[in-house]
């Protein structure tokens, strides 16, 4: 497997993190650009298609790369690896993407949304929360748990085989 963003602590391997985020942001930008070219309005020339690819992909790259660079710089300045670096870095990235698009209001909105998401994701990583685990049966009992039928979600023995 290759490198992922959380393989190293923030502030270390910033070049690898920038390359990783740049690749992801570039792929998302190209996918959105392709959808725009083929589904929204077909350009009449190759030049129009290329400019649309550049116009749509650039804010994605600007957002991801500026946010990642800001996180690396904030870790160096603050000397802490916490969720506030991601909060501020994502806000800076969102503002940069909005300014690359030419709309201050869009950048402000994107910065606010990305800041909340990035801060929450970093806090979940720091506290070992599993955000993608959808467990039907709760780990704790509350007042209403007794009213539900949990037989289908019961843990089976290791040697259990379906008939």
C-alpha cells in the first residue's frame, strides 16, 4: 500500500502530504471537469474544453494544497499537533479555493464548512473514533434497548457455519 495522509504526524513529511492531497484534489477536479464538459455544456473547441478543465480543477487544487501547506506551517508555528491546526488550515484552504474561483463569499462559505469538517475529522482521529463503523446494536444499554429484537445482530461463535 502507498502513503496515506495520517501515516505520519502533522508537520512531518509535508512534501509527501502535499503530493498525496494534490493527487486526490486533482483527480476530483478532473472528474468534475469531465462531468461539466460532457454533461452540462459541450464546448465547441478543444481550447474551450481545456480552459474549462483548468477553470474547474484549479480551485480544487488550490484548496487542497493551500490547506495542507497551512496545516504544516501551523504545526511548526504552534508546536502542537491538534484539531485546531486542521480547523485553521482548512479555513485557509477554503478561502484560497474561493479566491481562485474569484468569489470571496464562496471562499468564506467553503472555508467555514471545510474547517468544521477537518477539525471534527482530526478530533475523531486523535480520539480513535470510528466514523465509518455502522454498528446496529449499541455497545451500551439504554431505557428503550429492551424493546428491540437484536437476534439477527448477535455475535456468532467462531466455528459457526450457515446451513
